[in-house]
């Protein structure tokens, strides 16, 4: 009887937990998606340009500075982002929505990446 009561009590508390809500100290999914999109783009920039820049001595610091700029733009901190990222990683249902949205955005933007670049004509002919 006692085991049954404990089981029912645990069942009651687990069914009453708020699995759809997001705690107040967590970045909302839409904002998280925007931050992650900017971080992905900054990572690509860092990989393609900063890593190859011979004038940049500390490439890791340059990448970290870029991340700090992103956090400042989105009015958050690295700690808040990490806490939120850990939360979303523990909630695959919410994490999937964020990454599906990022993937849909990337697929929408893909055709513009493959458009031919416009040729700028200056009116001058190259000297020989």
C-alpha cells in the first residue's frame, strides 16, 4: 500500500511538471535562433577569413571578440547563452525546432549564394 502511494505521488508530480514552459533565465527560442544564426555565420567568417589573415596574430582571440560582439548585439552574455544552450540541448523537442528553423533559413538563402556575381564596369580598359 505504501509503495502504491509513493508511486502515485511521483506520478502526480511528474505529470504536473511544466515540460512546455521555458524558465525566465533562458533565452527564448526565437532569440536563440537568431543568436545561433549569427554565431554560425561568424564561425564561417572566422574560418574563411580570420584564419587566413596573416596580419592577425591571435586568431582565437579575434574569433572570441567576434562572439562577444554578437552577444552584445543580442543584449546577452556568454554565460546566459551557455546556460540557454545547455537547456535546449536537454530538451530535444525545442532544440529540434530551433535547428529546423535554421535549416529552413539556410535552404531559403541557398539560391542567392549561387547567383552569378555582377561584373562592375569602370569604363577603363586595362593597361598592357
